[in-house]
């Protein structure tokens, strides 16, 4: 089983970016943890981050036939990108939406997600742990056994 952990804009700055909101864990810490956690669950985890909407869409397109599922933190594109929503709907790969912060407890513009209607589920508010939760959910959905 192969899973892509895909992170969007500004998540490359994790650890230094608003640590009161997003914590002190870096993206590289999260990616390393996802790879080892995935291994324990019987999944090969690949990781990608981009600040560019089109690059994220390209990554979703090229996941078809390559990855069985995607863990996606689309950052602020979550709240704006119909194009990302359409890309997910087009590839028919199960996606679990993740956010470090609880987007529903923040500004109202963060309450809307264009990813949620095309994701199998959403995990938010648990910080970096959310990525492990998403991998668990995706593995269970895919019927992966370690
Ligand atoms: C985020 C929440 C988004 O609203 C924000 O724009 C981000 C990070 C999160 O992980 O909590 O960039 O996706």
C-alpha cells in the first residue's frame, strides 16, 4: 500500500511559523514520523510539499496508479480552491483531510473547506498527531494490515 502525504502552502515553515497555533514540530519531523509510522502500519509513505496550487493539483493527478490514498493538508487552499476539490474528485483516490489547528474554532473564513466534500473524512485540532490519525484512518479504509 502506498500513501502520499501532501502538504500545501506555508507548511514548509512549520516549527517557526506561529508556533502558538501550529506548534514547534517541523514539517521534516512530521514527514519522518509519517514514513516510520506508515512502515509500522504496512504502508509505504511518500511526502511532498508545495506552495503552488498547480503543483498540488499535478501531484494529485500523478498519484493515480501510483498511490492508494492521500493525506492532504492543503493549508489556506482548503478554504479557496475549487480546483483542488475538482482534482480530488477526478482521480478517485481516497483522501483524508488534515489540519494541525482546529479550523472550526478559528476565523469564520477557515470554517469552509472545499476539500471536505470530496474527502473520506477530516481530522483537525490535534497538531502533528493528526497525520498519524489520518494514516490510521486511511489504512483502515484501504484494509491495509501490517
Ligand atoms: C492549516 C489551517 C489553515 O486554515 C491554514 O491556512 C494553514 C494551516 C492547519 O494545518 O491548521 O495554512 O491547514
